[in-house]
């Protein structure tokens, strides 16, 4: 088998599904558990959700900081952490990923 665009697309699709997968536990009898959860625990706290909501609404970093009683640098640092968590390289990608993942 040689590399092809189709193979690369299938590998990327597999990796994406694997990233969102829910772990299953199989006991000694072969019974499967762990399917009740809709997914991993929510990675965002209330502060991150509020920052994200304001960011998506188009509020500037300085205004977000003022509204939330944080420093501008703290807001920027938390946005950067959210971007890393979502695998986004731009704020627009972050907004799209947040909507897709149900963070908003």
C-alpha cells in the first residue's frame, strides 16, 4: 500500500474520531460499561466559558478584562489556553471549535 490522498484523509478521520472517543471498560465477564457518559468531562470552568462567550460576541480583550475584573494579560493567556485545548490556531477557529464542541 502506498501513500495517497484518500489514505491520508482516512487516517485523519480516524484520528479525529479517536480523539472524541469515550473509553469503554470491559470486566472479566465481558460486559461493557462506560457507555453512559456522553463524553469526557467538561474541560471549561465558568470563567473560561464567560471569556469565550464574550470573545465570540466580538468584545475586545481589554473590555473582557474590565467586565470580568481580570488583567488583560490574564484574558489573553486564558484565550491562548482555550485555543490549545480546541486545537485552534486562530480565534475564528476557536469560535468554530467552541460551537462544534458545545462550549457556548
